[in-house]
C-alpha cells in the first residue's frame, strides 16, 4: 500500500495502545484481541502497522501467530523488559551488557506474523514473576516499575506501530495496573451470560477507583468500551442478559458485537483467527462461517427507538464534547450523533471548558450515562405543575413559555393524565415505550364513554395474567397493552343493553367463578365464547375441535 502512495494511518492519526481486559477468565479476551488486531491490519483504508502484545503467561496468541523464527531473533517478553533493573543476570541485561541500547532491544522483540504489517510480542509462563517482584519493592520502587511500561516500552513501539493491542491475563494484579498506566483505551469483552454479567458489572464499578490509584490517575484513558462477544441471538436468556448489560453500561456499550460461531473454535484449533480461514476449507459448516462475519453495528434498526424520538420531538439531550485545536471532539452521545446524521438534524453540544480536570470530565460523563431518560408521563407531570404555577390554562401557553411545540406539550400532558392504575399494570411501568401512552389515553377515554370503571378493567386484566410469567419485559408490556384494549371491548359489549347480545351458559358449574358461555350478537352475525377457570387441557381440546370443524368446513366450501 505504501508503494502505491496510499494514505497511511500515521498521516492522520496518532499511535494508540488498546488494552483488552476483563478480570474474569473465559470472556474471550484473546480471541477478541487477535480478531480485532487482524481486522485492523487487513483494513486497506486504515493502512496501519499493528502489533499484538501478549501479557497472558499462557502465551496462546503469540505462539499461534508467530510464523517463523531465526537464530537472530530476540526471545524476550515485555516482562523481561520491565524487570530489567531488578534482574541483573536476566536475558535483557545480557543484551545491554553486549552493547545494545534499550530502544534497539525493544524494537526487535516483536516476531513477524503471516501479515507484513502485523507483528506479535509473545509471553512466557515465567512472566508471573512480575507480581512477585512488585510486592517485594518499596512504594517508590513500585511506582517506578508501574510507569516503566508507559515511559520506556510504549514510546519505542509507537515509533514502529500505529495500533498496539494488548491481551491481558484474567486478574487484577500489578501487571494489569502497569498496562492500564500505558493504555490509551480499554476494551472490555463480555459474553452475555449471567455470571459474566455479574463479574463484569463489579469490574466496571471498581475500575474507576483502581485507575485513580495509578500514577496518572486514569487521565491517560481516552475511552473505555464494553464489547459483547460469543453472542447467540437465538437464546432468549442471552438476549435478556444483553439488554440488561446495555441498560447498565449505556454509552460505554459498543453497538457492534461478535457472534457465537464454531468458526472461531475451528480457527483457534489450527493456530489461526477466523479471518484467516476460508469457507472452502470446510473447517466448519458454511452457516457458521457466515455467522462469524456478522455483526450488529450502528444501523437504523438497532437505533429505531432513538430515531423515532428525535423524529417526533427533536434532540432533548445534548452530547458532551471538548474542543481541541479548534475541533469539537464528542466524548459522550455517539448514538444520538448517529441518529442526528441519519435525520439531518443538529446535535446540541455541551462543550466542557478547557481548564476542566479529567477527573471532573469522568464524573460528568458518568453522571450523563447513569441517568435514565424521563418518560412522557414524568415530563408531563412537571408540565402540569408548571402550568399551575404560571396560571396557564392551555397547552399553547405552556409551549410558548418553554419554547417547544404545542404537540410535544400535548403528548406529555396526555401521558401524565392517564389513570395510575392503568400504568401500574405494566412491569417496569415508568419504562414503557412512550408510544404506549396515546393508546392508553384512548382506552381511558373509551372506558369513560362506556361508563366502565377503570379499577374493574384493571382487575380483569390482572386476573387473566395471574399465572403468566414475565420472561421478557418488552414483550410482556406489548401483551398487556393488547389485553387492556381487548378486555375493554369485552366489558363494553357486556355493558350494552341485553337486546344487543344474548348470552347463555354452555355448561352450569357449581363454582360461580367458573363458567363456559356462548353469546350471540343482536343481528346474529357475531358469536363469542367465554371460558373462565377451565382446565387448560379442556381449553386446548375445545380449540382443537373448533379448528378441525372450521378447516373441514372450508374444504367442503372449496369443493
């Protein structure tokens, strides 16, 4: 690419160190590191020189990616370099005594891989000694050891590589702290399993405090993201865990994920990555190969809720940015930016002052990401208070006062005036979609018109759902909305004059709460069956019989 005069990564961007870490094992750190690094090296538009540093004593990445060695190669690990001062008889010190400079040694540690623009620095099982050495030192010496990676190793590597990916062991130890001190960014892979979610949540809660204890106090970290890996979209449990993860980490969650696929296993068994195998090799089913290449990036489908909100009422939460060399850099609000670009809308920015500390920036971002968006109902209640305080009598007056459209005011006040008993029917009642409020308002209006008590309506719905488990909150919310509308229709029909419908018992039960009824409309065109507290098997048999009779009738008509 360079021979063709193509733009290089270094022409436009600074070198970056991306650390892949999670204190829990088995979350896909090594696979994620290798896959992302290889994808970056293969990206012709990026045209970057990449290096993988393996810090896991298992050395799986390094051993798998090294393609050839020679007698001139330098067999050293990062740990050998970091501990040079404390190991005068070590391999690194021997090279120093032979007349080589630290920079020359570090620059020649990486091994070549099968790609000309990607190298790898491997790890050895003896690298665990870093932790032992650290705890034997005094406070000042520990600080010097923690910063050696940052001050000595990384500057040399950045002269030769654009993107440096570091795979870390599953632990919270001095080698991790040293790596964090040298990092520009943190990438946290997680599989959507409940135990991984709990562990990663704990990691996310403590990483801020841990970074604050390092010499740079975390000010070197430019971004931190959580990446879902080994995702099975067909597993409802994983989807629920994934949704919970999104709500927990919010803007730190990457909208791209890596799918579960046998292709990753097949590639790893051969010391390769999924990007190094071909479908024609038949190492795994073709469908699994395709699955490995799939990802859910930012698209209109994944962002449909935010797109709909911005389309309806505009952007109600600004992005957070800093200004560097005259350029506004967005540090919070990437999803809103994407949606604004799709809708050709402006994204308001809260530009932080230049003299603000990184600690304050992290606090502001954390507060912005942990806050839940207010629902139409919650905003509407505030609007009603505002109207009362200012003596407004119309939506138009309030809209003009706060500078938004009358329709936006109407929707929120409409939501605030919905009977709380209707709202309470829903799990996560303040988290129901804003689109539900208009339908609930219609239900409430119809109930009033038909003189149906809202309390009785809600009780009927609750009785019908008594034994139904809540497996998926969003689906359950949709089901309840439909049941409310259906139950209102049934109760409205019952409330009409007797001549409108004629109802009789199919069977008489001793239990007054148990019944099987048939109803005919006044014109005889509609027939309705009602069953309550019947054995589920009996209901299924009745449904099967009706289907059988109707199917047979349709067949006879067609003949």
